[in-house]
């Protein structure tokens, strides 16, 4: 079972597009979501989390790309995905992990 996520936030930069030889494409963008808490001194603290998002498409949807610009308010829903890979540096092997949201739907609020 894959984890479904819903992330409200703002785009941190304009979306980018990668096109593949088979005509398919991926639209990539990052979303900042904020949460707040009060510390022991009563000060309100903002915590910002960044989420990498990828929307896989059969072809580039330029209208969508144009709407996904820095500062746009969005609600992203999708599946939480993980990548793992290993890199050899000299005699040392370094394991890397990252996560991204494979986007199913995007609501854009201008």
C-alpha cells in the first residue's frame, strides 16, 4: 500500500519540464508548507517543509506549466515515493535516499 498525501502550500520556484524520447514528460516543482508552534518561551515559531513534486504526463501540458509559477498557492495530492541509490567515492560507499510526491491532482489558487 502506498501512502497518499495532501500538501497545501506555495511554489518555491517555477515548474520545470523534462521530456523523454517516447514523448512522455515530467513536470517538476517544489512546494513549501508551513506549520507553527509555540516554544517554551511563548514565541511563535514557523516551521517550513519543502516537498519535491513530480507530475508525469503523456505529453507536455504547457498551460499547466505556465500556471505553476513561483509563489502560486496549490493543493497537491498524490503518492509518496522513495528513491534509494548508492554512490562510490574513493573506497567509500555512500547510500542516498530521497522522497517525492508523484502528483495525481493539483488545485491552483491564484
